[in-house]
């Protein structure tokens, strides 16, 4: 459920839970003057690669997301490097992060606001101008990496909200 309030228009997202209480999104990722086109649940992994940093020290570096997009328990698309979101109807968008807010816990990847920079195909995602990643769970990778070129993944879930200018 999404609600728009009068005054400074702020999109509110209902957080998952039995109460279904809506809380305002952090200002860094809030959007005004846009309406929801599609909201989906994602299940997947954040993939990391062990690489040498500026000082030559090995560290895990984010490489790409790999996730299935779900609506009412059915697969409706996929999310992958770019970042790209592809719907089963053939429409797709590519985004660039323009805002972020911390996840709920230290293990959660940040919530994001992404501006659509490219589109492909024709379908539900065609008019999308902004993507929000909210309600993240997991996805951060902890621990040392010992061997350059090694890959690890951290499971995550999130909600992706696709918006268009009103």
C-alpha cells in the first residue's frame, strides 16, 4: 500500500508486518511528484569479489546483484548487474544511484533511490523514471578475503518500487 500525503508530498511505503503500519521513507530516498507503477519483492544475492584496494590490502568489493523479482509469489522478472531490472513482458530499465539510507540492521544493504538512465523494450517498466530499493534484509558480506579473484555471495531480499513522473 502506498499513500501520498498533502503538504510536502511524501511517498510512504507500508513496511511488511502484521500491523501494516506505514512509516515515512528516509528523506535521502523519498520521492515527490511521482506515482507507483509497480512494486515487487526481490530474493537473491549480492555478489562480492576479493580485490586489492588502494593500499594493496585485500578486501571484499561489491560486484553485482543477482535476484528474482516476485509479485504475489510469482516470478515477474530479474535484477542483475548494471543495475538492470527486467520484467517478464520484455521491458527493462537501468538505474544509477542518486540517494541512499542505511539498512535497518548492520547486516542489511542500504536503501537506495536510483534514477533511470536507460530503457529497453515496451511494457510495464517503460514509463519508469525512479526506482527505490527499500526494506532490505541481508546482503552485506563480512570477514576477510584471503585470495584475490575469489567470489562470495550474501543472500538478500528487498522491495523494489518503480515510479513514474505524474
